[in-house]
C-alpha cells in the first residue's frame, strides 16, 4: 500500500483495504468455473489460476492483492477510453449520430446494427468499438492508434506497451470483426476503410496492462478525468461522466442489466480476464482472472466485484445523507485551522479533527491520512480528538480506515478518542466522550 503522497506504508502497519481485498481473493480463488478465451489463440496460454485485485482511491492511495502486477492484454477494457477520445475529438452529438448508447442485449461480437443505417447499438460492443476508433482524429490508422495508446498510457500513469504476438493473433483470426466493419462500411456508418478500422481496434486491444494499471485508470474516471497520482487532467469532466454513464448501462454486454442490479457500478470487462469498476468520486477497481463465463466476463472478477460492492455498500442507488465538507482541523476553542506542518503541531498538544456529514471512503481516507502526514516523528501530540457530533452517517469502509489509523497512532503512543453527545459508538476502536472538554481533559491526564 502507498499513501496519497506516494510514500510506502510500512508492511507491519495494518492495511484494512488490502486485507479485505486479500480475503475476497481467497474466498473466490477456488472458483474454477469458466474457460480461458481461445478464439484468439494467443489468449489461450494465460494462467487460469492468476487472480489479482487492486483498488486506487481518488486521493491516490493504492491497495493490491494477488497477481495484481501480472501483465495481460487490455482487450475490451480499452473501449471506454477510446470512446472518451472520440467524444473529446468530435463531440457527443456527432458520436451519437454514428454510435448509439442503448444496451444491445446480445453478445459482444453480435451484429447489433440499426437496420438501414448500420449504426451500432453502443460503443462497448465490438461493432460500436470499431466504429468509435474510426472517429478518433488522425491522419490515418497509425496516428489514430498512437493517440489512443497515449490516452491509455496517461490514464495508467505509465507508458503502456503492445503485445505484438497478441496483435498478430487478433489480426490473423479477426474475420468476424472484419465482417462487422464491412457491414458498417456498406451501410455508410463507417467512413474509413474497413481494414484500417479493424487494424486500429486490434492494436488497442493488444495493449498490455495489469490489474493495478486498470485500478489507476478506473480511478482517473472516478476522479472526473484527473489522474489520482499525478494530478494531470487527462480528459474533460463531462466526457468522464458520459463514459461512466455508458459503462453503467452497456459495459458488461448481455449481463449489463443484472450487473447494474447486483453490483451497481459502471464497469467494463475484457476477454483476457480484465475488469474495471468505478465508484464515482471514490475509487477505481481493477481485477484480473482469465477464466470467462459464457458472456465473456471473468468469473472470479464478477464475483469479487459483487462482494466488494456489497461489503463497501457501493451501489449507485445506495441512499446517503451528505452535509458540507467532511472534515476540518479545529482549535480547542472550536475555531477552524489549516492543516499544520509537523513543526506546527508543537503548539497544538491535542489537535481536534471535527467531522461532519456523511463519512464515506474518500473523506475517511483523506482525513486520517492527512492527520498522519502532519504528525511528524519530531513532534508527537499527547493525543487526538475526533469530534463526531455532526456526522450523519459513517460508511462501513470508513470505520475500517479509521480503525487502521488509530492502531498505527497507538503504536506510536498517540491515543485517539471521539466525541459524540449521542453516544452512537461509530468508531469502536476509540474511547468515546459526550463532550469535547472531557475528551481533552482525559488526553491531558486531567
């Protein structure tokens, strides 16, 4: 795990999110249903036992479990990002005129084309993706692919390579995709030569990624197009919102409706076993496991995503009450303070962290990590008060994060207590007091 500043967190420290991902991986590692894709011969060599999970928060923290660093080809997980580039290049109306946004209810390689026009149902099936790549600006297939690869790399935060062997395998066995391109070309929806369109598509599907890369890419979408680690804006916020909308309704092929019902997150799968899921404004998830179900979705990745969504209460329709900013550092008299540097804590023997509203993953991650970064080795406060009086709801994963930080601080001899006049016991690992004065007195030994 690393913190938002990119600093490694020592391995002896409790990592609640990584630990949960590890438990979920263990829970589904023995699920041997499904088969590795073989219709692209090069994909059939994948290790069916490989299973990796990664989660990246919008503040930049990263959590991983299993084979999260094993490379595989991105395949259809590339489609939302190519769609984003087409939207940025020509605008939503021009893209909509050529590619729809309705779930096809059919397999990923079905002939889901509008009668008479050849317009594909959506950009996340093969026909729609082939047409979408043709809308990316460029003087020819090489330039179009170069721009797609550049966006994929910027979203991942590193230069992504292409697996030449998989590209050749896709090219040599891609007759069905060629047929789709020729049908669209004949109908007038595809305006570039069919062979040029499929060549770009084959290349983008052959880009190598890891589950950790996919989590960063998903977190970029979750963060409105801003890379969570570099802070670079790689796509417009409106484009990110449009992409996530189509992912929510069409990203899992003919399983999209049930996926949205059960998991409730925008997502996209690929036949090499990759899957991305996005919790908007919170984090991105990347998963990898090669065996696929009959719809072309990774069996273990789907099951693990369901478990993550259920245990983190991530469903988009989950109702919460949000009120104001999530946290603020205050002085003993209740006046607001800016987060101090470690040296600045020398005059604050017991800092008070006042929380308010709904405390979910992103705010829970930033508040305690922010405190930890400002509690230096040279200056150690007597304790920390966390005021929960104005908190309306604590997300279960937020409690996990707070418990972890409280444990880390306790090992340094720093006690954490909470204040809650309602006595709700929301953070059980910390002592609770009804009033701030009592909490401060307790920490000062009064």
